[in-house]
C-alpha cells in the first residue's frame, strides 16, 4: 500500500471525527461560538493528553543545518510517532513551544491548515507562522532555490532556535491559507525540545498559532489548551509551562528600508538593535503606524483584539507609585463585584480582606465564591513577579489572566509595566486585551 493511498484511506476513516471537530463543538456561551446552524454528530472526538519531559531530549550542539536528537525517555518516540501519524492524516494537535502552546498541523497541506482555523474559530485573514526544525528545511521552502536574505544571517545565528519569527518571500509550496494571500510568509525555528523533536520526526514544517479559542488569552499550560479545545482536537502533548509566556517577536527586514518589529515578543528590541544592520530598527505602533497592516495583516497579532479574558479587564497604564491608589479608588465603583488584580510585587498589598496568589503558585483556582474572605468584599490578587524583571511578568501574564477567569471574577484590574525589554511585549498584549485603559 503506497503512502498516498494510505493517506487517503486515513482521511476517509477519520472523516466522522474530523467533521465532528469542526461542527457544533463551540459552546454557545464561549468566545469561539460559530454562527452557522448546529450539527449533532453521533461521534465524539476524545482529546488525549500525553506527557513528555522536555529535559529528556538532547540535540546535536550548534548544528542548525540538519540537527538530530536523542532522548532518554523510552516512551518519547512512541508519542512522537503517534503525533506524526495524526499530522500525516491532516489532523491538528497541540504542542508546547518555548513561547505558548501551539495548535499544529502540516504547513504544506491546505486541508490541514483549514482545520486550524475551524478549531480556533480564527478569522480567515489572520496569517499563521510556519515552524521548522532545521535550516535545511527552511531553504527547501524558499522560492526558486533562493538563499536566505543576507540581512537575516546574524539574527538567525544569534537567536535561532528561539522566539523570533522572520518574514521571507513565499514559495508555491506554502498554501495561501497560511499567508492569507500575502507575498510573504512568517517562519521561525522554535527552541522547545519537544516542538523541535516532533517537527524533525514528522519531516515537514508545522503551522502552529496559539492553541486557544481565538481571542482568548494564549495558553501556557496544557490545561489551558484542554479548557478551550477539549473534544475539538485528538491530542495535546503536555510539556509543562512555557518558559517565555508570550508569543514570538515578528521581524520584517525585507519589506521596507528599515527593519521592523511587527509584533514584540520573546526576543527584545534591545537585543535586536545591537545586531549589525539593525541599528535603525523600528517597532510597529510605537515608532510608526501603517493602516494597510490593520486592513490586511501580514503577520499574526496586527489586526484583531486578542488575549482577552472572559471578565472585563481594566489596564492601569501608569508607571508610578500611584498604581495601587488608582486600583483601590476604582474598586469602590464595583462594590458588588468579585475583583481580580494582576499586579507586580512592588505594588501588591497584603491584608486580611485580599486573597493573594503568588507567582508560581497553584495552577488550579479555588474560587473566591467558594472560599469567602474575611471581609464582605471578594478581592483576589495574583502577583505576577518583579517589575524590574519583565521576563517574570511575561511568563506569568496569560497564566494569571486564565487563573482569574477560572475563579469567575467579574472584573480584572491589571498593572501596566515599563516597555523596556520584555515589557514591550507585555504591554502590547495588555493593550490588545483591555476592555478599558486608565492613563492618568
């Protein structure tokens, strides 16, 4: 039986599951609900969660051209082969990356890419990022056997594998569904051992946007993925909490005179601007704006409101010691509400009438409504970390938002931080997520 026949056979045998995953699996009260009429399928897709330890994978040192890996986990290859089989059947699965969990499918299959959009209820004009496991794979995706643009060579050498995405010319191998008919494609080489090992095992690049319902806070734990996509995808690979906690930086060094950060992320402006050729680096929505990008985005995160919790979210976009006073004042306007606060350790207030969760605290919520506090006001405070170390804030941000949502708070106040280093990515996400922003 040849591969093409086997692949077609798998498509037919899995048709019921695939149909069920794309129709009527969006709860009516969720942000991912679809407007078409409901369809009840007799089949239910079971979402399996497989656990892998990223520390058990070992890669050949400094070999980005065609790296190879080994693992000390005797079950790892079985899990990777199972995941690869699902991918070869044009199914979508959730995988850990160093930034956030990704919803992965074969980046060279139009049918597989369409299933990402269906599972997430993602707008069809929001492009995807292609993930590779070697420079050899990257070169195979370039048009007409062209070379990697010279300007990217120093950033690839410095930041790959890692949370940096670069824009490159699109070849005919890349389905138009990935780029939304744009002439460029966003590509990155992830550093997470499980993502690298899976792409290498599968042998093809993966498209992998965040593995959440569109518009929700990005998932940094496998449990976040399960909350949003249970019964919609067949497999989640649990690789523990993501290290960076916000998505990759998207860099365009070929589309204009000066290189541009189109989306801030895990690789900072301060790190990139030091690279030869990037001295005039500019940041979208900070140093320049382009209405064309908002109408027809060329990379994720440019057009739509993202990262939003279910609760109303108010961002205190103030860098001063008045932040806590502003929050305490605003809370007075919501006396009959349960309040969540995301705050740095510098501005946290410890008192008997505030329930406090510290950074790296419990992963599951004990609801404030189930655990009444000593006063008649329900206030839950989640400490994100040290404002002088924005990498801590970035790692905890989405986890904190989801934690407060799980606690069923009515309203979330979030403290803004300086836009230096990872703070630029944090504030980008918070401004997109906020229902209201206080600037005073």
